[in-house]
């Protein structure tokens, strides 16, 4: 049995790694195609594109890894049953836990991997990605915008410079920002300089004017300045939030004990609560998936139709549990009472699986008892038949 457990663990682990690498590669290609404008329109090299898309992968590992385990374990058990290995083990008297032990051990390792990704790898990658985004925004003005040409890095945002000095100073800068529908602003400055400080890029303009229009029919407002600073974080999508660290960019201690003066924490404390519990509940899903697989697929089956039906139902049920967990995580940000449902989904899946496994063991025990009783009755009948006196045949 130890040899068989090692064999099942090796087969399931290899399938899991193959599927994990394949899904990660597919997701990486999708992210690279989505962020291809970093190279085409924002003047970055291919290496910057590779780094930015790769740093976004740990954020998706909490979803990719459990499903890789699910598909790999389903494939392994289906192959074992197709090759009649489960049937032979069942006939030899082994229980479902012979197959369950290596799968649960693999699920435990996957849970540890998810905990590492959630608590360490994800915050580190998100912070580094944030630094790269600052670099891209600053390079947008210092490298991408060409003198004498109008550039539109995003809709309703236009830049124009007359010239650029060898040290990177912008001369004759014009910037028009009409992304806010309530008002449009135009900046005209003689000189502009990019300054990076505390992970944020700023555009420092000198000797210029601001033309602000809040009403299309009313006169514009003109403000003259000697020096004016524009935070380039404003050129991010408007739903990105402030310049503070987002909940997924924070380590555990920063997430559990945020600064009471933090504007982001005051505005959305539910996001911190949802992120804390998501990091705690995500390692439970590999264990829940393993128990579901053992409960529905771990038994030997002789008919192909019932086996395929169980495979499909197991995958759909596990996927529904994970999608429900993601939906409940969003609900926890709004309502803290949904925490019971958030933890209840994987725990309920494990309990349901244990009930099904226990009931199957009882049915197998009853069938074995009936087989033993029938064999004993047949043996007693045979002995009794042999002990019966032989009847004499009548004379002819």
C-alpha cells in the first residue's frame, strides 16, 4: 500500500504541475496581449512588458492552483479506474483512504503554497509592479513624447512639447486634460521636469498658465503660476484610488494593523476585512477539492457512463464552490456578517464529502458482511449435505 500511495502521489503531483504551468502560461499570454500597449504606445521595451505581466501572476495563483489540483486529481483517479487499478485494490480489501492519503498530502502542500503566495509573494509582486508603473508614467513624458508632435497616451489626454534638453527637461509644454467631464484643464508652461519621490512621479512646471473651463458656455478661468506640481498618479484610471498602498499590496502586519490616519482605511475598511479573510480562506479550497474528489471519484466504478457523469458533476460542484467564495469575498467588504458564509463554503464541502465517504464505507461493510454470511451458509449447507446418510437404492 505504501508503494501504491507513492505511485498515486507521483502521478497526481506531475499532473498538477503540468496543468499549473499550462494555465499559468495561458494567463500570462492573455496578460501580455492586454498590456501590449506598454510597448507600442508608451515606449517601453519587451523586457519591461515581461516583468510587468509576470508580476501580476501571483495575484491569480489563488484561483489557478486549486483548479490545477482539481483537474490533475480528477485525471489521475479517472486513469486509475480506467486501468482497473482501483477495482483491483477494492477487490483486495483496501479502503478509499488508500487513495485519499496521497491526494490529501498533495492538497496540503498546495495549501501551504497558497498561504506563501497570499502572505508574501503577492504583496511583494504588487509593490514591485507599482514601482514599475511609476517608472512607465515618468518615462511617458521623458521618452515617449516626441518634440513637435501631439501625443495621446489615453483618451481625452493630450501632450505636446517644443523641445527636450539632453538632461531630460521639457521645454514649451502643453498638456490638455479633459477626462473629467465636469471640467477641462489646459496647462501651458515654459519648462517641465519629472521628479520621483516616495514611489510617486511628479511633473514640476515653471512659468506658465492654467486654463480651466467648467462650463462650455461660460468664460474660462486663467491662472498664472511661477511653479506648479502635477501628480502623475492622476493619469491612472480613476478607480485606482489614492497613492496609498492597496490592501493586496500590504503584508499581513500592515493589513491587520493599518495606520488609523490612513485615508484609504477610513474610506473603505471593508476592503481590508475582505483581504484578510481571503488570505485565510483561500488555503482551505485545495483541501475541500481533495475531499470532494475522494467522495465522488475515489470509489471504483465499473460503468463508464456513471464515471464520466461523476467527473463532470465533481468539477462543476467544486467550481461553483470557488466562484461562490469569490462572490462572498466581495460581499464581506460590504457586510461583515457574510464571514460565516465565506468560511462555510469550503467547510461545508469538506463535511459533505466526509458524510458521503462514511456512507459509502458503511455500504461496503454491509455488502462484505452479506458476502461472508452467504459464503458461510453455503459452506454449512455443503457440509450438511455430505453428512446426510446415503439412501439405498431399491432392488430391481
